[in-house]
C-alpha cells in the first residue's frame, strides 16, 4: 500500500525529471517554471543535455543485470525501482 501512496504523490505533487531523458526534463522544467525565453531554453539544453559542458560527466561502472551485485541492489531497492519505473511513465 505504501508504494501505491507514493505513486499517487508522484502523480499529483511532483515535477519529475530524469537523467536519462535530460533534454525532455529541461524542456519540462522550463515550461513549468517559466525560465526565460527560447534562447535560454536552447542554452540550457546545449549546456546540460546531450553531453554539454555542464552535463553530468561522472562515469559509473555498468552492472551485469544477472550478477550478484545487481540482485542485492534490486532486493534492497525493489520499491524504489517500482517508483522509478512508474515515474518514467508519467
């Protein structure tokens, strides 16, 4: 039941941005918050999405979805994974 409540909160009260959909997220934030004009939006997309100079460049090791580390993370974070999958649909 907690997951259902969390999903409802995400749906009703949260503005969601995803790192793997950064350009889409920037456009959403720009529209919602009214951040400047089209030039400002282009600047933000250029700098923060698509590998821009200010984008997140931290490298992270890839995990094998069939490996033990993945399974442990999945077990410990299963509810968070459900919420993330739901958030991707919103």
